[in-house]
C-alpha cells in the first residue's frame, strides 16, 4: 500500500457501480483505491484501511448512506466523505450536509471532472456538482432557519454580516453559491486560484460556517443569490 498516495474508499450497494468507480478513480494520478464495499461493511473497512476520502452512496438498502456517514464521522480520525447520488433532487442531501458531508457528487459526473473534484476534497475543500446545488440549498433552508456552527450557536444575521463582507468576498460568495469550483471562480473573476482559496477561507470564518456548501446556503439566506 502506497501511503504517499491519496487513499480512497468507495461505498455503494451496486457491484457494477463500485467496480466501475474503482477502475475510474484508481486510474487517477496519485490515488489508490484501498477498499470497495457495501454500506454494511463500511465502518469495518474504514477502520482497517483508514482512507483519506470516502465516496459514499446516499441510498443503500443494507445500511443507508446517512447512517454510514454518521459512523464514519464518529471515527477518531474521520475521512473526508463525499456523497454519491443518481438524482439531482434527493431529499437526503440536506441531511447529509448537516451530518458533516464535505461534498455531493452525481454518479454521472464525467471522469475528468471527478478527478478535479477529488483533488478539491483532498485539499480540504468542499465540492458540489452544480446540478445539485439548488437541491441542497432548498432542502437545507426548509429544515434550518440558521446555519449551525461548530459550537452550536447561530451565524450572524443579515445586516451586520453583509457590511462585514468586502465587494470581492461578495462576488466570490455568489459564484460559490452557484456551484462553481475555485478554479472556475478564478477564471470568472480573473484572479488566481490561491487568491480564491484565501477568500473562501475568510468567508467561512465571517459566515460562521464550516464548509463551502454551508456558505452557499448562507448566501441564499442573505439574499445574495435568487
């Protein structure tokens, strides 16, 4: 086992899906697929192989994705978990966000885009397929009046918070809420990717949220995005 590589575990109840993902993800440079399994075996496999990233199906009959997500997040050194879904309208996505998922990916994501999104996860970012951005935001806003932060308090509300954001930070936040990646935001605003990452990091702190998906929700709460 190559410990210098990024270790990925794939959890899906369909053998064809997980074996197909094994072949695709295993072909990415610097990535090693250390385990593939169904939901029922996910926790034991994660304990044995200690993956850096887990690609986890939302809907599984033997042990549903939200339960597996909670199991994985309870580990002493939890992996980064991105939820896989076949649907761009899935009621489980907002619950997964509240449960600590770092990303939401459609199973028909193109391999080259999947490779980039995996790199974003490894770098500590959060990713979301643009087609599910609206679904996640709508579901979260229906369930929550405030975006919770680490200590359980609520994020600051509209007026004072908007005044605290610079014009550039607002631009980045709007594009982030539309589901654009850091590289896409950089191209749109004609700035460097590193600069975008710095803005996103600052935004997370100012918004009182823990990842960029929650930041997208906050942008909608602040009425920066229709």
